[in-house]
C-alpha cells in the first residue's frame, strides 16, 4: 500500500476453524485479542482488536475470530512514524495518516475474494445445506400479521420467508480457476493488449482499474519467483514512481488496481500512468498505459426517503444475474436449528445458555439488514420445559423458536431505527458513536438473558382473559 508516498506492506493469516474436540481456538495460540498488528523493524507498535473484522466496512462475521493481519510499517519515513505512532508504542496517533491507513485495510479485507470464498464455505458448514421453511412458522407469522396490521408496516407488504443461501442475486456456477505460474497476458479488462485506456476520475475519490490475466492467485505474493507490479506516473515522457496506490489482489484471473489522484491534480487535467508487471520468466515487462481525466469532487447526494417496498411474488426468483429476486430490508427469517451435537460446528461454539445468534453473510451490503439466524434448540431452559411436559415437546420448541425469532427481528429493527436517528443527528463525537452495542452482540446477550423467562411469559400471557379484578378496586378493604 502506498499512502502519500509512504509504503506499507501486509500479511493476512487465517487460522483453521476450531475442531469439534478442541477446547481452544487455534488462533489463540498466536494471539489474544489482537486483530491488526502494526510492526516497525520487527517490533509491535500498536494493534486493533479482532473486532475490527466485524465492522460493517469489513464484514467478516464468519472469519473474524480466525484472522490475524500484520501491517509492516518499516519502510515509512521517520516523520511518518511520528505522525502515525504514539510515543508509548501502544497506540496509533489520531490523524489523516491513521484514517487513510485504516480505510485502506478495510477496503483490502472487504474485497478480498479468497476470504469471501472461505467465508462462504464456513457458512455452509455452520448452516443447514438445504434449510426447509417451517410451514408452522410461516402460517404463524401470516396469521399474526393478519390480526395485527401494524406488523405489516414493519415487515413490508408481500413479505416472505428468507432463504439464507439466497440473500442476494443468485450467482451462476462457474468452473474452478486454473491459472499458470508465469502469465502470458496481463491487460486491461475489455481492451486489446497494448491499447491505452482512458476514463474519468474524481478528486478525493478512489479510482479502480481492472485487469485480466491467466496468472495463479499467488503470483504476486509467493516466496519463490513472485511477480512484481509497479505503477509509474508519466510526466514529460519520464516515468516517476506513483503515490497513493494499493497493490492489486489477484483472484481467478482478475486484478483491480486502486489509486488516489495526486494532491496537486486540478479539474480538467489529464494524468497518464503506466503499469508494469515483471517476473523472472520475462525479458520485458507487461506494459499498460491509462489516462485519467480529472473531474470535480463527487458531491454527496442527499439521502432520499425510503419508498414503500413493492409487493413481491409468492416465490423467490431463481434466475441468475441482476434481475434475480432480492430480499427486502426486513424479511421474516428462517432460523437454522442447531442441536447439541452440532454446537461445536458453530464459531464460536454454542453452549447450553446460547439462544440466538445472527451473522452477516459474506458479500452482504454494508447498510442491509440481511442476517443469518442460528438458534440453539437445546438451550438448557427449553430442555427443562420439554422434560416437564413431554407430551408438548413440539409445541414448546415451536413457541421458543417463534418467540426468539420475532424478538431478534425486533432488536434488528430497533437498531436500524436508532442508527438512522444517529445519522440524522450527524454527531461528530467518535466516542458517542462507539458507545452503541453492535446489534449482533445485542441479539446474543438479550436472547440469552430472556431465555429463562420466554416460555413462562408466553404461557402466562395466553392465560390473561381480562377477568382479573383491578388492584385499585379492592384497595383498602378489610381482610
């Protein structure tokens, strides 16, 4: 990564998932709470906790407890070191350099194709391969909405049960990628080799240039005979090393180069860059030139009021591509049931007090409310209730499942509305923003806390008929 001429390099380590018979997460052998570790000349200078990976800008809910990232800052200047690190060598100094570095790391992790692929594999391992929608649950929700029209305003018209494996457009299945050790091509996407590429670029915005190649995924990062990409700015027919760009991540023949415009770029300027890719097998590098026409800073569009959701068809779409059926903002979920034998398949592991957990699926939009719902069907309090009434086991578990699911839905909706109010207030107080509990933690804690009371509460409320005499009517009477 190049930030203002300062060079940073990073390594991502992903530890294997905790096995069923293991009592300790393998990642804990190498770190405690560290997630992003910043080093300088081999020494740790500061770190971000592993909660960094759960940020909405990163969205690694299925990998956050197995990731460890090292950012090597040894190549930065002495002045940059003073701007970035506090004297105690434990914290980063608040400032523009820290902010830009943080955003670069978020972008890198968010758009890392291999991590997304692994996250999808873990997700399939934790969730049911073919989750079936409970007909009882679906009918229960439909009847409840009919009796209480206010709920339709929350869920939206035409709501339906969500298929957790189709939260977005359905993707077509592609054949596995088979790259070569030394590429025979490295060129702009949708362009003939050797032809220049021209596009517009806005001031204070990231510009991405897409390439295609036939190289292996580890072409740039392997230890033995790696490829090297260099970016130059062409000034008066002279190649000068460019600044403010990020090394591309190569995945299945696609690479995307991200860069920012120079600070002295003016509206109407035309900037010329040259990308060179070289490896030990080549005499001359691949050369690709592109021109950027500088445009004014992209204006922040005012937030439009959210229109009411349009009615949906009875069945979700199955077509691939942009026209595939998408989920609404708050659809009724289909929670995946987890029993005691599968507790250790969850990450982190379930225990007897776990009730409900939600995770953002890989590739979900940053501002969406699409989550995977996972419910513990062997919660200790539910098992006790089922043991006391063995003839009503199914009824008890359905009440527990339906109640927990709707409670979770209410918590997510409340969080959405609360964050919307915070956004409208436009507070600049970072401490105030960070005080709010993440909705995933909120769901886990609240559902575990209410689990002992949920079934007794539902049972007791169903017995209320209105025949109770008000306390005020009998107050003061003699015993």
